[in-house]
């Protein structure tokens, strides 16, 4: 896996990955903090704002993503990072940009699971859940942006 910082194109976005840290743990996902999620995944957008951090206007996002093993619910992958996203071609809404960045993060988390051959307490392979988010779920994070 690439070490940050690096640049990657994804789904019509130019992503400037400032930092991206992965870890795995046998840990519960219960929290009362503001988040979006499913039974097996949680996304926290800690901060999102338009900046000129990359020399032109881009959406800079600080986040935490947690993905739970579907085989036995015993362990999770935690991703923490900061990314600036710039549209390539057609302009996207902030909600859509957050959705695509989240999808990118999930793809990197799945890559981490495979590269590290993660297993649950039952010693079976970590089963990665599907990405089930839609852009409207990110509305509360971007109201002040648009």
C-alpha cells in the first residue's frame, strides 16, 4: 500500500491523500458521536471545508472509518486520515464528493484487509461488508459548505 502523501484519481476526483493510517483491533463499534453507518460500518466526518491547500479549490476532509468483520463480528479495521478532493471535469456536489471519498477509503480498507490476511477470533477470513452509502447520508456534514 502506498505511503501518504500521494495523489490518486478516483471516479472523476483528483485525491490528494495527506495522511491515511490503518489499524485493526478486536473492539466494539458502539458510539454516541455524530456519524453515518450501517450495522458493519461507521463513517465520521470530523471536518470538511473548501480550501486552497492543493493550490486550487478542493474539499479537504478529516475522517474516521470503521469496518467490522462480517464473519464473527469480532474485529474491526479503523482508518483515520485527511484527503483533499478536487473534481476533474464535471463539478460534483459536496455530498457526492464525500460519498466518493468514502467509497475510496473503503476500497483502501478492503485492500488493507487482503494484504494483511486479517482473520477473526474464529480464525476465519475477515469478510468485508459492501459499501451501502448514498450521497444524501452526507447532507448533515456539508450544509454549511453550499
